[in-house]
C-alpha cells in the first residue's frame, strides 16, 4: 500500500533524521515531497512511502515514540466541485502540477495523489472551492 | 449566396436551422471551405465565461406601507446606490461589504438573488411629507422584486493581455496569482469561442442583438465603455483589448450556474458571467471570420509587476497559451487562464441547443456599433478657467 504522511517536529527532535530511521530500521524508501524548518526549529515534512500495511504501522509507531507528530494525509486537499467553475487559476501555480485541464471538456481536474499539500492553490481560487485540511 | 435574418429565423422556427458552435465551425470550414460552409450553416454560436468586473443590476423593491425614499441602501451588508428614485437602486458587482474579511460583495448579492435566496435589505431615508418612513429592515428575494435586470457597462472584452510577473515576489491580481520570476502567465479569453473575436469588426453584432446572458436572454444595449478600434491587428483581429459590449438582461430568467460572485485574493470582488452571442451566417464573410481558430488569434504578454506603462513583451497564439506552456527568452512559462473555457463551451453549446429547438430567435441590430473609437487617459490637472472651456 501507499501512504502519504505528514510529520511535525519541534526543536527537541529536529536533529533526528526521519528518512534515515525509515530506511535503516524498516527498509522503507520514503519519497520526501515537502520539508520545512521554521525559525524556531519546528517544522514539517511530507513524504510518500510504499510498503506492507503492518510494516508501515510499525514504522509510524516508532516515529511517534520519538516524539514526532505523525498523521496520514488522505483528503488533504478537497475541492467543492459544485463551486468550481473551471476557471483554471489554480492550474499554473501548483508546484506539483496536480491540476490539469480535461482535453475534451476543458474542465479542471485535481489529482490528489500528487498534491504535496503546499496550500498555494487555496488563495488562487476565487470561489473558495479549495480547502487544505492538514 | 446571401441569407437574411428573416430567412434564418424562419428556419429556426421550423426547427430546421443548421447551428454550429464557433469551435465546431473551425473544422467544418477547413474540410468544406468557406463557400460550402456558409451555404450549409445558418448560425454560429459563440461563448465566453469570465470575470466581468464592470457589471451590476438595477432593482426595484416596490413600496412599503408607509413608503420610504431610500437614500442609504444595504443588501446583505453591501452598499447599493441610493441616488435613484425612491425604491430603485443599482448594485455594482465589485462593491464589497464593509467587513472586507468576508470576501462578499455585490456580485455575490446578484448570484444569491438569481439563486432565489433571501437578501437582507436595510435602508434609511430622510423621511419626507410624501415618504414618511425613515428606515426599513426586511428580506427580499428575486420573486419579490418588480424588476431586476443586469445592466453591465463593459463586458465581453474582445481580447485581453496575458499577465506575467518578472519581480521577486508573488502578485495577487485580477488575473490571478502571478508567481515570482515569470514562473507562470495567466490569460483571459475564450479565444476561438469568444464573441468579439469571431466578429472582429462588429459587422453583425450591434445594438439590439439578442444574446445569451447568464442563462437567460439578454441584449447588446450599447458599445461597452473603453470601446476602441485603434488596436494592432493580425489577420484582421485585434491582438489586445479593443471592442467591448454593454449588455442588459432580465435576472429572473438567469441561472446561478452562469452568474457567480468571485472573491479574487488580493484584488477584490468580481462577477463571473457566461455570455453567448449567436452570429447569423448572412454571407461568406461572416462565415470566414467566425471560423477563426486559436492558431490564428494572438495576445500579448505584459509584466504586471510594473504599475503602468506595460510594454508588450511577446506575442502568443491562443493555441500556444492553451497548450499549458509558452517560451520566453529560452525560459518555459506555465500558462493557465482566468476565464473558464469549459464554461465558454457550455454557453456556446447551450445557445446552439436553444436555437436548434426553435426557442431562441435572432434579432437584427437596430443600430451598428461605432466603426471607430479610442480611449483617452485620465489626466491629473488643474481646473480650466471659464474662457478656455
Ligand atoms: S496544495 Fe494545491 S497547489 Fe499545493 S500541491 Fe496541492 S494541489 Fe498543488
Ligand atoms: S481556481 Fe477554483 S474555480 Fe478555478 S479551476 Fe481551480 S478550483 Fe476551480
């Protein structure tokens, strides 16, 4: 199975390498799509990881035990389809190219799997159809 | 072979009219040629669905007992004009609520009215011998109003510049979010579907032309404000903003799908509106112009980080713009639009369906739009003395 995970850290565990632990202790290969450290040494990291459910659960448990806050991202970006008028304002600003035009109807599609939860699109939408839930 | 409005309307009435959208007609003309296509097709439908800031609605509330002469009017907290007769008002699309945090404005009041929602009306007046009431606080819906019609002084811009940003910080504009260092560019025209790009010199669109406006029937009422003709053309079509339309239409016929309040981050309120204009294929000339495709239509890229004096940086076809990326000095810029091409397609298709069903007849203009026009800038100057006037 594939999971998209958000890990929040603070100044106490900012020095620990999440990716290193996942790789050496669990043989997982996380693909880090976003990492951010704030001035106060808090920050967040978002990665995508493939593996057996049991193994993933164990690995996440290990991260939690180290003081990281760990959350699965599922519906991290949502779009109210009835509000969306397919203007396209979100299309060219998304860093992960998660929005595309349908070549036939020119309706705007959102691919949540590629979304890295950056939040950039939220303010680009003039009808408040997009919501970031992280 | 020339056709007349009456002949076309006769075919529409008997449900025999051949109607194509401005998109469909591109291929038809490529395959069959202009002459054959002009013979076969009676009407080409165009469409656009974009932010049209210069829009608003005239409303009449009817008289209360006792009556009031409203001079200060709020609709869901949005100021409407109080300088008309007692219970008439005009609500402008871009007017914001006092609480600008809310992201609600005149355009949303218009959308909510068309959606049949109750609107909170609060008004005050001076109280006069003939209008004794001084204040009123009530709710109104579209059904309660005597008249409600959009009257938009400038809609359906013929063409529009492509916005980019060369500066180091993101800009929030009416053309959307513009990323720093030209990472993206935003355009705003339905290109080959756009009404005024398919009749570039307004040979058939004129005052009185019946149009699709926000889901109902409307009319071209005048040339739009900032109507200009002295714009560079490629293949007979302007490459920048040129002609515009003033339009009018009954809100009671409209559909909220095609009339939407927008809150454009960092800019303000605007109205997204679907407009479609049917073009009567009176002769080959009309047909040839309506068959224009995105490959032949161009727009110029402008740097929105400059406050004014924006010089065109490059020119792109709508086919390039719609491909999702353009090149500028060896750099790839991602593109997307600020107007809905999906919506423009729906408008043109819906108008086509109505004409095919015999429900929408063409109206010949009673007056053509000006053949020449230019736009003057606003000068900051001292008052002239009487003798100089
Ligand atoms: S939050 Fe929005 S802009 Fe950011 S990656 Fe996801 S879809 Fe794209
Ligand atoms: S910006 Fe909003 S309305 Fe426009 S296409 Fe994206 S989600 Fe839809």
